[in-house]
């Protein structure tokens, strides 16, 4: 019998496995991988010049990247053919029905983090409002992860929001547009601070220098086309290290559908996805790390509960394109990294902090955004050719709160149903547009985009942590499911609230904290 | 029974061939209307092949509208803009999207998408010209949509 079974190899599952080294661990995963993990090696702009040769990687042999052409916005990070493995199998293993939410479940090795922007932020005590833990509980794990991952960033105006700069690698090079914006902001800092707008460098799991046998970022603009890049940290990096060091028994090809607690152990039922045969695994403890929606499905199924409506939160997002007039007609920057700067807004237009990231549009196909532009087709092609090198896009993330109308439920056919009420946005966007004119960055509210809820991939809150859990679908401060002695939830499911800051780093730190406690309990039992 | 199976096979083959002929005519017209030149064979072949995997969605009325656009030689760019401004994911828009993606992934069209030579003035003139051009196309598109009752 194993000490611990972990379900899922995303950020939380891998972080828990990392902390449980030394125990007998089994990690069960569907574990889909890309067919050609490192097919692209040249700079994106060189690839574009001989696009026919790379058609399979840009569009796909079976035109995979065009298959959602009738469905509106889809993140370019999961649209590209080599990235399709991240959400592949969502129909085969159970779908999500919703009119108001575009939800994704990942069955990939490394989970949805294969499509992440690697933005990694510490939560402050204010961010952890409603959690039964404080920032000091997570601090040692944040520090440990910072060393493990190699996070770049710097001490600047955003440090009060992002916390300790201990162990950070130097920030990445800015592109001309990013550097220009940052310089102009720095000159007008007092004005922006009066308006409660703060700008600084993001904290990214991207290597700005060679680190622990991994190569630094080469600014090749490939990030939207393949996830396995040496400078980009994803949970798969640590997973592969643990497997290589034989510190983990990794079992890919299994879909966990059910579990039960019996006679002092947990029995996990998993289906072999090739043969369809059910297999049973036993352990002293079970860690659910299948992602917020995946975990909800397993727990509801284990309880045969087709009535419960579990609360669901997601960070809603919007995009504001800003134009730098004097960069119009310039050549696109061949060597750049798309994430440039971060913004925090703390004014009255939102109850809580709104966070934003500035991106340059160098690493995607123009066709991805051409039809979001307001002109005729041919005009959009010409305008994008001259205009995109002058555009920096601000992606805003909003905090989410628990609402009665936002929930996920399991139906009898084994599929999830999600209801989510979108909120009216636009005030913060208009406010920022008004104040960025001051430094020569122009936009109009009409050009802002508001993708459907679910496109943020920041799902959380289905089984919230409480000091005193009360109800089948709440957990204690160590993620222990109410009424259970052995089943712990370690992914975003146990977040009682969701600030605008990207949640991945806190999911990982919290999973490590819970795993540490499980390790202590196992030692005490022994 | 054997005969029936044989007939079914013939019908499927015929319908695939007919559909290829239709798609070939469709893309030839769409491309010519948009870019005022004949579509290169390789691009046409890719467009037809894409339809084996991607089936644009829409109502019967919307597909009839595409046929009407081709039959009456209507201005594709103008009508597409009028559809897009209404916020519709019209199959015409989806088909043009497929075409533009395929063009962007063809090195022959690299210069069309990527600005290799920095030129501020040329860009400003292009932006001004295309703003006016779009206004004209939008008015034309709305009139065509109304005149031909395009869904």
C-alpha cells in the first residue's frame, strides 16, 4: 500500500509530491503529452518566413488550430496545434455544459499550467482574507518554490503588492515599447500614484539567466506555440526530475473516477484509458489535485451527489489595446518576450485590487486578432502590419467573490454543468484609458474586449478551507475534506476567496504546506 | 442489397466531388473579390482540404446568403464587414478567417502581414486611407445586405 496517492500532475499535485519526497507516493494522471514537444527551435519571425515548412506547428496537419473558428475568443496558448494536448480529451473524459462559462479541464501532464503565463505572486494577509491561514504560514513555501523555480522580478513600485523580493533573478529584457512605457510612467510616477495606478515588473517563472542546468530565455517569441521551452518553468519540469530521481511512482494513462474510505485506508478507482479496464489502488492518504473542476467532479461522483451546487470563482478578464502613435510603421521586434510590465489599481472603482499585465503582440499570428479589429478585412491586414508594432495590450484581472448564481454541478451522465453570471465591466478600463493619454498611450473603450467567464483559467472555491468546516464540501485548514479522515484537497478548490493576483504560486505553496502536514501525520502514525 | 451499397458509395463520392467543385468556385470568388486577383492553386487546395476538418457553422439562411453573394457577384469585403458589425459569427466570416489564416501561413504573403521596412509616413497615410475605405465599405455592405436581403 502507498503512503499517499496524488491525483493530477498540475501545479498543486507536483508541489505536494515535491514536499512528500521520502514517502511512498503514487501519482495517478491521464498525463497527455505533446506529440512533438520541441518541434520549433528557431525564432518565430524566421519561422514565419518559411511558414509552409512549419504549417503543422502553426495551423496543424488537420487544421487543429482552426477548429474553434466559430466560437469566439480562445486563448492562443491553447489554440496552437502543439498546445492542443493541454485541453485534449475534454470531450472523451467528460464535457462541461454551460451557456455562460467557457470552462476547460486539462488531462495533460502538468495540467493547465502548460498554458500559463508563469506569473507567480505571493498572497499578502489582505489577499488571504477569508482563508483560515495567514501569509506567514505560506512564506517558507514561497521561499522554497522561488529557489526551485527560478523567478525573475525586481524591487519596484509593485513590491508592496507582491511581497518579498528574496531570491528573485534579474528581470527579463523589456522590448522597446515596454521600456518606453515604463520610462514615461517613471517620469510621471507622482501623477499615476495619485490616481492609484502603480506599474512595475512582473514576477515570472521565466529564467533571465542560466539557472540549475536550465538555459535562460532566448526571446524567440515561441511561447504561444509550444510549452516545453527550457527557460519556462512548468510543473512538468519538477515532475520529470522527481521521476528521474525515483522519488515518485508516476502512473500516467489512468483517469480517476471514484474513491472511498474503508478500514483505515483510501481505495481509489481509476480507469485505464487505453483498455477501459477499472483498476484499484490503495493508500493511507489521498491528495486530490486534479484542478478545481476535475476535483469537483471526482468528489461529487464519490458522493453520488447530483444535486449539490458547488460555488465557483474565476478571475474575469478584459483586454485594452494601447497605441503609441510614434511607433506606428516601425518593424516588429524580432527578439522579445511577450509579458512586459504589470499594473496594480487600488482606486475606488473596485472594492479590491485589480491587476493587469502589459503584453506586446509579437508572438502570435495576426489572424488571431484581425477580426477583433474594427476595419474591413483588407484594411485590418494593412493596419495590423503597421499598427501592431505600436500596440501594447493591457490584460486586466478582476478579483472574484462567491456568488449564489455561480456554481458547478455534476449531472447523472457524469458531465459538469456550470452556471456563471458575468459582471458588467468597463469603469476601470475607461479610467485607465483616460490617464494613459498623459504619457502618450491612446485607446478607446470601444476597442476593449471582455472574454466570456472561464477564459481566465483561474478556477477556485468549490471546496473552501474553513477554520471550522461545516458541510460535506468544505475543508479544514489542511485541506481535509469535512467528514473524512484521509482525503485532502490541495488545488484551487480550497480557496475561500480569489483576489485578482494570479493564484498558481499560492496553490503550489499551500499544497506544499498541506503535504508537509500529511508527512508529519504519517510519521506520527508510524 | 449489394446494389444499394454500391449506389450509396457512388452518391457519397459524387457529393464529395460536387462539394469540392462548389468550394473551389466559392474560394475563387471570395479571393478575387477581396484581393482582385486569381487565387493560387496551392492556397485553393488547402482551403478545400481545410473544409474536410473544419465545418463552418451557421443557419441554412446564412449559407444561402453566401451562395447569393457569389451568384450576384457582390462585394465580399463590404458584406462581411456589415455582418461583423452586427456581432454575428456568420459562416462568411468563418470562411474568410480560414482563408486569412492560410494566407498568413504561406510565405508568399509574408510581406502582407509583416512590416519589413520602417516607415512612419507611409503607415500614417495607410491608416487614414483605410479608415475612409472602411467607412465606404461599411455603407456599401449595409446597402447590399438590405438590397439582397442577406441573412
